[in-house]
C-alpha cells in the first residue's frame, strides 16, 4: 500500500513539475527585450558622456591660449563633481516619489542607487516617475547622470576666462545637486508640469535652458572680461585661439546628440529612434546653413564660429520636439535656430553680457525656442497642425516656471559662492591667464606670447 502511495506522489510531482517550471521561468522574450533596451540606453549614455570632450574642445578653442588649461580642467572635472552631486542628492530630488509630500514640486530626499541586488534588475519602486522604462535602475541613473553633467558643462563656457576654479566646482555641485533637479522633477519626475502635459522629450528646457539660465546669472554677476567692452560702449572682439579644436568639438557634440535625443526613448524602439535620429540631424544641418547665410549677410563673411554655433543651435532646438514632429518641421526648426543664434550673439554683445563661447545664444535662447516648438510643430496638437494654442500655452508655462525658478536659485547660489570664497580671479591673474595663475602650467609651453598678450600682462 505504501509503495502505491509513494509511486503516486512521485508521478504527481513529475506531472506537476513542468507546470511549476513554466510558471516560475522568466519569459525569454521579455528578458531579451530588457537586455537590448539596457544596452541601447547605456550606449547612448556613453555617447552623451563623450559630449564632455566636445564641450572641452569647443570652449577651449573659442577662448584664448592663455586660458586653455583652465577651460579643459573645468570641462574634465565637472563630470566628476556632477556624478557625486547627482548620486548624493540630485537624483532623489528629481525622480523620488514626492507627490504626496512635495505637492508636485520636488521628490523625496533620496540618494541614488546603491549596491542592493534588487537594484541590479528591472526595478520599479520609490523612483516611480521612471517606471515607464523597464531597464535596471542602474541604467536609468547613469543615463540621467550624463544629462545632469551636460547642464553643468554649459555654464563653463559662458563664465570662461575670469572665474576661480574652485568657485566653479562649488557652483557646479549646487547646480547638479539642487537647482537642476527642481525643474527636472517638474517636467520629468512626475511634478506639476508633467501633470499639465508639458513635453520636453530630451531636455531643451530641463538640460539646456536650465544650464543657460544658470550661465546668464553667472555672466551678470561676474561681469565682462577685461577689455571686452571699450569705454565708449564699443565691443572689442577677442579672437578664438584654435578654430580646429572648436570645429572638432562641435563634430563630437553633433555625434553625441545621436545619443542625447534617440537615447531618451530609453528603449530600443526601432521606429522611434530612427525617426528621432533623422529629425536631430536635419535640424542640425539646417541650423548650420542658415547661420552661415545670416552671418555672411550681416557680418560680411561666413564666420566659422557662427557656423558651429548654428549647428549646435539646431541641435538644442530640436531636442524637445524631436519625438513629435516630422522631418520637414525639423528642417524649419533648425533654420530658425540658426538665424536666432546669430542675432542672439549680437544682442548679448550689445547689452554688454560677455559670453566667450555663445553658450547663452545656443543653449538658453534656443532651449526656450525648441521647447515652444512642441506647441507649434507637434503633429498631434501643435498650433501649425490645427491643434490650437492649448499645447503652446502649456509649453510657455513650463518655460516661464522653470526659467524663473532657475534664475532665483542660481542667483542665490552664485552669491553664496561669491560671498564665501569669491568668484573672480584678480585683474593681474586674468591678464596673465588662468592657466598659470590657477594651475601653474601652460597649454603651449615654449611658445612666444603675442605682442597683444604681453601688453595685457603689462
């Protein structure tokens, strides 16, 4: 009798085992999708990380040789600062669940991911605003980190050639840890702008405008470089020292944008990433050509720095609407961005805001423009496609809300740094160059300085 019972139990287990195995085994298709999505997200994040090299080359090339080491050092160290600031506090403020306690204004004070095994798989939890993508939390964090680092890098060029190195480091920590996450939470972290339907697909506002507003307040508080504006109100051109570096930097940035925009799908969606990549490229090409044409007409020559910044302007402008517009609209957006950037550079010179690399014209002006283009050119609900003004009004509210908040917070941060450690190097150090004064080295040792450079030192 016992033998019959035992045999029956064994038979029942053998029959049930495949059923249990089927229920507990992971779906191979779903597993493969998560793996492919994760690879896509990380590869595009690596491209965005490589944009640090683009910014370093662009900014160093557009400034003077005596400040090249300083600019390269700022662009190198800013990502290290951003990594720690975003992990310690920024990521939690931006994406932590805060709707019940933050009233749509900010997330929980949670730091970034740790080494918990649960974090190493497709994770959804207290960072609920990122649950729409199934990649591991580690991948989500790293992708968002490289965006935060980009916002901080934008400031570097605008305040170049006169800011103290340590002061820039401290401000960058405050930007990535506190300022950037606020607007980021509103738009991407489940905050009040997201609830309104505000769309900023890859960051014309969240990354570029926030970086641009912080750069604007920095430029105002720092003041212009010595000799940039003459006593009678004229503008003295300060030539770039290496246009080869600037051109290479822009090409690196153009490449990096194919991670910036298509990567924001955070999934290997073939149709979406192909469409977004094409829109991104066409806007860049159109911005390049229109800036060249306008510079040729207005300035009398096809100025290379304007051509480079026109390309970047097209890229910034298409960043918000790249997922919701057609190719034709992308070309129009790029053409308009190229025109805007030329006139913006001339405007900022006219009002005596000294921006050595044109960061305000590229990232702030065209970050605002690109965000509004969602309300104008979106194929579903855009003003030019029969959708009325509702979407455009929402975009305007987002631009204004993030702009005002960033202006206030960045002004406070700049003044905190100024009052505690000072912002600007001495006049003699500025004349000699920050490479020697701040870093004790030169980018081009052994080269005889020009007569103009010697006169500045004297």
